DNA sequence: ACAAAAGTGTTTCCTATACACCCATGC
DNA sequence: GCATGGGTGTATAGGAAACACTTTTGT
C-alpha cells in the first residue's frame, strides 16, 4: 500500500490496475504474518476478495499475468496463497448466506435459473428449483420484469431485478436475510 | 509488533504483559487503516479479541491502566476503538454460534446453569432452561460428572465437562456445531 | 408431434418453541 | 414444613425438504 490510502482503497486500486474495474464489492479477509511466508523478505499481507459480475467485460492487465481459474480445478499457488483462497471461499459462503451479495455477481436483470446456478456455484450444492424459487419469493426483494430471456429456451424465462430500496426498507424493519 | 513475531504471537505477548495469562484463545478481527484514525501519526492497527475464563485469577498490569467493563455500560473509547469493540462483539457472536468456544470461558467443570448464563450473556438473550438443556444434550459433547456444585442451591447442581475428544471425533464425522 | 426448458403446489418431516410441575435439601 | 434452585417431558407451530406434472413454443 501507499502511505496516503487506506487498505480498502489500496485493494480497490490494485483491482483496478489489474482489471480496469471500479466500484467493485471488496471485503477484507485477514492478515498473513508468518515469518517465513515468503523466502526473500518479511512480508505481511492483508487479503481481500472481490465480487466481479459475470457480465463485466474484463481485460486483465497482462503485466501481472493474472488468470481466471475455476475453483474446482485451480492450480497450486505459491507461499501461503492456497490458504488465502480457502479463507476467501469460507468467508464468501458466510457472507452469501447472510447478505444478498449474490446480486453483485449478476447483471442487473437475471433469471431465477441464473440466481439458482450462482448460489449452487457458491455453495457447491444443488437445490430443488421449486424450493429455491419459493424461498427467494418469500424474501420479497425481487421485482419481476415484463421481459424474458429468450436465449436459453423456446418458452423464454422472465427476468428479475433486485430491489435495493425494498431490501433496505425491510432491513430497517428488522428483516434478516438468510439463505 | 516486533520484527520477529507473527501478529498472533504479538497479540499473545501483549495480552500476557497485560494480564500474565498464557494459552488464551485469541482471534484476529481486522485491520483498521483510516488515514486520520489517530491524530498524531499514521497508524494501522490489527484488532484481536480474547476469551478469558471467569475462573482465571488475573492481575491486570497497572502500567497500561487497563480495566474491565461490562459491555452494557462501557465508556466511550478514543479514536475508532468503539468500532473495534462492536466488531469484536459481532465476531464473538458468530463464532459462538458456530463453534463451542463457550467452553473456553468456563472452568473445566461447570453447571448447565453456568453454561446457559454464559450464552445468555454472549447473545444478550434469555433462554428457556428446558429447551437450552435439551439442545446441549442433543449435541452429545458434554460429560456429566458425579460431582455437584453446592454453592448455589441446597439441592446442588451437577457439574459437566466439555469432552474435546468426542467433539473432535464428531467434527471429523461431519458434525456441525450450531447453537 | 415432439423436444427442451419454464413454471407451479402439496405433503411430510423435523426442528424450534412454548409451557408447568415435582424433587431434593437446608434451614 | 417451607423456601430455594434443580431437574425433567410433551404438545404445537413453522420452516425445510421431498416430490411430478403441465405449459409454452420453435422446429
């Protein structure tokens, strides 16, 4: 980090220089301070994770040779970076079960199927679509649009939007998000 | 922190110099890095919380003028330290609901009433004793001893121990602690 | 007409909660 | 014998999970 920014700002800046993205959900995870975690010097790292929507068009800056990996088949990382990833997955699952961060990861309009697939990916579990949809509907934080996504079926499936205002209103009335 | 220790070690050392205690449960919370969090210099702090059992006999080192406060009536703290305390309470509650850290805070042998009072303090809620006890019993991680605590009633109440081995065996079989 | 995904309700089970009386003992 | 805290069981309600068929439409 630089001397003139917070750690959160620093994380934002790094993500931006890597992807060009701005205003991305970032959450601080934890510090890693083992003496021998890197061989050349004593380095303390504070890890973060970001939620990057599937509809963002990203040009990864080649300078850092970063790459996307599927969680189920990602390579061994150097130093303690495997631990960092594991820690990030755990935190992501906790966060996703207590806050509607799922919507950070979808385009503004999405189908119920998209939403279900996303949560299935986050928790690495399969859900029954009837139960999933009625759970989501019971939360009453989505708005059904008139539009349909016609790309995945002949019948087409309705698109929904996350209603931030409604959600925050419910929050202030003591509502607890729980999935 | 010194240059030759991890942050966890540093937290242990600070706690030890404050209280003389060793082998205390400590968990790292998060970093605080706002530019103006302290007026005199740019300081980044990593907060921790500790679980200190009610049966520890503690001599607080007067050098640091530390004091114990009841959470329900603790004073305003300087800088961003109120935030730190709030963050610690939130984490403690999360941890206590997913891991049996309650037992870190009790003597080796304790009554069901002790345990219930402890969880009531952590979550600032009252529980029905029948429901509480049957929930604890259904976990099957306590051992009832033959001994009774005679200090709180004429009848006396049985003392229990937390069975770490049993708990870890259950964990390895996929058991999830949940209170 | 048929293939492919969307959409929709009901039943069952289990967990969480509410609730009240008897027991053992010291005084 | 009574006051005090300890100990115990059951009934009810609500949420989670299991489960299958009809609809739409492009080809």
